[in-house]
């Protein structure tokens, strides 16, 4: 143990414990210390195996466990951010908020029909609106889109 500083307090405490346990010979004290080292080594090996297993279990949880709401929202926000002309999309969503509309209801002096049609296509692709026959209505992502992207109460 050259160059290694000895912990005399630990040494004294260990020897004192051995004496209380009826161990007096130096070889028996060393043997007692070796037994404790062996127990600690087995526990360390067990813990190392448990750490490996824990890591693998975490992978299972990440793969199959419930996704956090925050992550789902962040992913949806990123998807919704790809939608062009959000002001026109909001105009369309506002029109279908309370009732289904046909294409003629989306006419506007403010926006071109081409831009409106383009936004309708985007909103349909993201399931923000849906189309049944000639009528457009709220899609399954309608509320999520308005809440997350426009912070609107629906």
C-alpha cells in the first residue's frame, strides 16, 4: 500500500468491531475483512447487472410506454408550423367553427381563391378539417391546431 494514505479512523473502528465480535488474531481480522470484501464484490456485480437491465428496461419504456403530452404537443406544433399562410388557415377554421361550409363560403376579398384552396388542402392533409361530399367541417385535429398554434379556446 505504498503511496496510499491509510484511513486510521476506519482501521481502528474495524479492529474494534472485530474485537467486539470475538476476533483477536491479526490473520482472523484480515480474514474477516476479506469476507466482507467478497460480499461487497458480489453486491457490486449484482448492481452492475441490475444497471444493465435497468437501461434495457428504460429502452422498453421509451419504445412502448405512454408518450408524454408535452412531447406529443411539441411534435404537433412542429407539424403545424409547416402549414403555410396561417392567417388564411385561421380564417377557414373560424368559418367552420360552428357549422359545416361548402367551398363557396370561403370566398374572401382579402385572400385569393388560389390561396384559400391551397390552405384547404393543407388543413385536410393535417386532418384539421374534414370533407364529406361538398361540406367542410372540423377534423380530428381541429381543436389541437387552434389550441397549440393559435392559443385559442375552442
